[in-house]
C-alpha cells in the first residue's frame, strides 16, 4: 500500500519551477483564485526535494523544492497574497516527477486531443525506461507494474491501467505523437488538433502533412458550401416575403375592403400551383 505524501509548508519563493512547462492559462488561474479564496486550497501542489540543481538563470542551487504538479494552484495562491503554501512532498526522481505531472495534466488540464496524445505517448516512453519508482507513485510501475512471472509491464499496458485509458487509445496516442513537427503545426494552424480521428488518420497516411492540408481544404470547402446554401435560403426567404408584400399591395389596390375577407379565404383554400395553372389557362 502506497504511503501518503508528506505535507510541507513553503513560501512562493521556495518553490522552484524547473524546465519548460505549458503556459499558464489565465482562465484556469482565475477560477482557482475564486475557489481558493472561498474554500481554501483543498488539493495542495506537489513538490520534490533535490540536493543540487544547476539552473541557467539562478546558477547552482543546493537543496531546493522543485514543483512537480500544480503550477496554476501556486500562481493562484501568489495572486491571493498567500505567503505560505501547503504542499505535498513526494520522493521521486525527475522521471517519476514528469510522469506524475503528465498524469495530473491529463486529469485536470484543458488539453487538445493532440496534446493529450503527446502526453500519453511521453508517459509510455518514460514508463518503458523506468524500472521502479518510490512509494509516492504507489505501485504504478513497481509491484503492480510486473506480471505474474516478474517481467516488467509494457508502457502501453501500464498507461491503460494507470491513466485509465484503453490500450487501443494508448497505441493510437503513440501513432499521433509520432507525427512530424510540421504535421503537428499544420494540425494546430488548421484547427484539426482537437479532432482525434484526423491526426490519427494522418499518422497512418503516407504523408501526414499532405493529408492534413487536404483535409483542411476539404473541410473549408464544405463549410463554404453550407454557408452559401444558408445565404441562398435566407435570400430566397427575403425575396419571397418581398413578392408577398407586393402581391398583397396589388390586391389591396384593386379590392374593396368588404371583399377582402373573401379574397383571403380563396387564397387560403387554394394551392399556389393551382392558381397559377388557372391563370395561365384563362390567359391562353
């Protein structure tokens, strides 16, 4: 059974944010500011202790608490003026920390379909490389991470179980994450990065970039076609109303008011095509 993480109180300046991370989402921070301001910090950020870091900006750091997960919560606490932040201290290495961060992002962050697949694929790679983790990761890749014969569990199987996804989804995530950087850029620019099926089809195609560009053009053409159809329907509706107004005015100019109810009854009880046919017959 996994041991509960130790709780530790740190100031904002004591929490070190290491390496590149996803940009802060202002909307998410705003929601947390409101929530924490009302009910407090219910889910503490997670940190790990390191003996030594060589930061390109801060230089050498001896003894530091590195953020594992919860950057938005830390930022929200900072904006609320909370000087001391309660954190969960876990005993993991850099690889285990990244796996925990990915797992939390998949559970809490607003990710596109492409971003989710990239996260899952990275988790699988790390799981395949990692032979064991400490108790704060529970039994993810240790005792439960091995089959009955003691062989290490594959990353795909571990991802399916630990991240709560299907094995087929894990395999698909690896395929999508394998797209070239150019193909991923095309998917993001064309808004196809949040449609799981399209990047997956692109990954299975001979040329992912060409497939995504063609799919984007096809969807744009279909969008334009529907817009034209709607415009035509709206235009036809306006024309029909205009003709109806003109016809009504024509009748009013030629009809006594006491005869109008009778004419309206005739129009209501007849079909347009029958009236037209009768008019043509009399005009012949």
